[in-house]
C-alpha cells in the first residue's frame, strides 16, 4: 500500500507539469526575422546613416557653391540734377551706369573650394563611420535577440529536466525510499525553474523588440532562424582605421582654413566699368576703375591665429587618435581570440556537464546518489549551457569592436 502522502504529492507535481506544459507552447504566429546579411544590405535605411548621408550632401553642395563666382554689382547714380542755379533741372545732369565685379585675386576662390572639398571629404568619412556604427548596432541587436531566444529554450529544457527529476523523486517517495521532504524540495525546484523560464521569456520578447526597432522591421520579429552566434569569424583584414582617417581629414581641413585666412588678409580688389551720360553736352563716355580696401585696421590677424591654433589642435588630436587606435586594435584582436577560446572551452564544458548529469540521474534512480547530487549536476548543466551562450555573445561583441577598427561590417568584408 503506498504512503498516504503520495496522492497530494503526485497532484502537486502533476499540476506543475500541466502548467509548465501549457506555458511552453510556442505561438502559431511566430514571424522569423530576416537574415543578418539581408538586414545588413539595407543598413543605409537606418536614421543614423541617412543623417550622415544628408550631411555629406550638404557638404558637397557647399563645394559647388564655393566654386561659384560672386555676383556683380549694378550701380546707377545721377549727379548735378534738381539743384539750384544752373543745376535746377535735368539739363546738366550726369547719369552713370556701372558694373562692379570682385576679381578674387590671390587665389581666393581656389582656397575657398579647397576648404569646402576638405570638409566634404571629412563628411564622407563620417558617413562611412556612421554606417559601421549602424552595422555594429544591428549585429549586436541580432546576436542579443538570438542569445535571448537560446536562453529561453535552455530555460524550457531546464524546466523539463526539473520536472522529470521531480517525477523520479515522486516515485521514490511513493515507494517509501525517500521522505516527503524530498518531494517538497523537488516541487520547490520546479517552481523556481518555471520562474526562471518566465524571466527568460520576458528577456526573449525584449530582445525581439529591440531587434525589430534597430532593423526597422515592419512586422515584429518573434524568432531568429539565422544564427549569428555560431557564424565563423572572418579573417583579419588590413584597412586604414576610419577614426584615424577622419582625424587626418580634419587636420587637412584645418590646414586649408589657415591658407584661406591668410589669403583673406590680402586686399580684395574689385573692377568697375560703366557709361556716364552728360545731358548738357548730349554726350556719353566710358568709365572704369579699380578699388581695394586698405588693410590699416583689420589685417585679419586674429582669424589667422585662430586657424593656426585649430590646426595645432587637429594635429595633436591626430597623434592621440593614432596612439589610441593602435592600442584598441591590439586589445580588440586579443579579446576576439580569447573569446573564441572561451567558446571552445564552454562547448567542452557542456559535453562534460551533460555526461555528468546523465550518470548522476542513473545513479539517483538506482538509489546510489542523493537528490542533492542530482540537483547539483543539473544546475551545473544549466550553467554550462548558459555559459556557452554567454561565450558566443562575448565573441560577437569582440568581433563588432574589431570590425569597426578594421573598417568593415561585423562578420562581413571591408565596406
């Protein structure tokens, strides 16, 4: 005759099993996210990339504007008219119609165009860097959503293992080989596993929501079929670091500004040509002239000194960026190598933990091992599986950092 407490225990564990089974049913409306490669091909649609592209368009428009000559000035003047005496009417009036054009000597227009082109080149590099940053955010969101999906699946598997162990414990309690307390402990572990599964479900949904937002998907993603965590890492490629190239372009732009300010200190000569009408003699004559400001009070010294100071700052910034980039490249390459080793070690740990749990379960059902030993090996298995997911996610992060420094999209070639 079975113990009197077997029926309540069986009912409790059975309720846990029913609730867990009902909660693990996958929704029928699951919509898989597009592959990472297909989303990366549309990275130009991201707001950050579009903003950088718009700023580049503005810089290129300023280059075109810098090459345009200044507009001439049309001047009409009337002298010696509507005064007194012989100038009381229009008879002695002198009417002058003239056009004045800035000659832009000393290479003014060329310096202006060079500065605008340098700024446009910097804007183009910033657009490329914004594209890389957007690709990195996409890769991270994709990998985090996949990791959250795997953790949820592992939580479901862990709950299944806990429930199976609880059933095994229930049989031992019914046979009188274990006390009731062991059955209650198994029920508590099942409740804890179900809470962990619900937490993993919430994290999975949050990961899908972030991926949907970052990838600008029209339909919310509810699964990630294309694995990024298991993708093979690309070979290291040598490319000029965009941050260094941007700093170099900023230095070149600052140098162009120095040249432009020095040219601005020279006189801005304008030429004038026109026709003058003499009403009294009923005659006309050509007139022409040159005009230039005298640099007595404003030799543009302040602007020149400011441009030179900005050039020194850009040069110092370039040196700092080069030092930091060299250190960042070495650090990122070392982290990616270490993360790959960590993935290999984590996978080996999962295999060992699975075998340990299998043997412990056999020993427990045979009555040779205790529930504490079974719980410990099961917890070790769950931790090993989650550690493998964490190791893969860390490898993706390391790849994102290194790819940005190498001027390429994560897991892809150089852009």
